[in-house]
C-alpha cells in the first residue's frame, strides 16, 4: 500500500515556542491530506483537511491561526503548532487518501507525539 | 452526518472468532462502511470496506444487513497481536471532505 511518513516522531518543546510537523506521501501524490489529533485513550479528532495549493479547511473549534497548515507540494503537508502550550500536548497524525471520498483508503503516518513543557 | 456506535471494549481469547458490531442508523445512500485498526502510538491501518452484504479479505470479514443500519466486523481466530482499537467509519464531515472517526472498540486478546 501507499506510504505516508511523518517527522518528527516525537518532539518536546517549551511553552510559547512553535513546532513544525511534516507529513510526506512517499510513493504517491496526495492533493489532499488530513491532520488528526489524538489525546490519550481517545479517538482521532479531525483537525483540518489540507489541500495542495490552497487554504486548508479547518474543523469547527480548531484555531486556524494556532495550527498553521501548509500544503505546498503534492507530497508534503506541514502542520505548525504556534505558541504551543501544555494543553497542545497530543499525538498528531496525518493521512492521505487514495481513491474516492467514500470508497478511498486512508493511509496514515506514524504519528508525532508533541509534549509541551 | 452518520454517527456510529460501537461497544467500548471487548475481551477474547486466542483462537476465538471476534465479532464487533457497529450501529449507524442514519447512514446515507452513498456512504460506505470502513474499518480501521490502531495499535498504541501508531497511525490507524485499513482493515476492510463494504457497501452491502458480505465482504471478505485475508484478515477479516464484514457483514452488512440489507437495511445497512449496522455492520459487523468479524476477525477469525484472533491472536494476541490483534489486541488493538477498532474503528468503524461511516460518512463524511460537514464539509464533505473527510471520514470521521467514532470512539472505537478496544479489543483485548488474552492467552
């Protein structure tokens, strides 16, 4: 199957700093990628849909100025957590879809664990 | 938006067949039913997808009744490595761009 890779796998930062997480589709082109956040013992929560060459579509309640998404190429989407605070500590996972909206298969990255001190 | 309901947790023993049922009463005509598996600290992985009746692949079967208001993921002869969270996904978000994850079912397999 298709491969999606995230970097870094884990990151620790100080409160108030910004952190960038990269998501790459290694063997296919992804015009659309998705960013999820997952807190311990909880399900994945969709944060935004990242569209190549255009603005991301954010889910209700997700601050677009805090979670900056850039999808500048068909194989790379980045999520920047700006002015991170301890409550932003979470597992961030990206995915890309191969196939149609309803019938396609989502391929997920390994996830990036963010810890804000 | 199709909302899904699954049991929070299930327990099983190695070698048994496990059936996880997902309710999706307001599934739309063009919605497919997709199941994902997630291990701790990893991204989810696709298991199986179906629209109606029965679908089978090398790892699981998916049973969907005629009214499509529920579906059952069947894992034959589970092993310890099948201990994971299983998610049933039906329908898209409000923007119509992405599938939404429900709460999932934590399956624990013991020896």
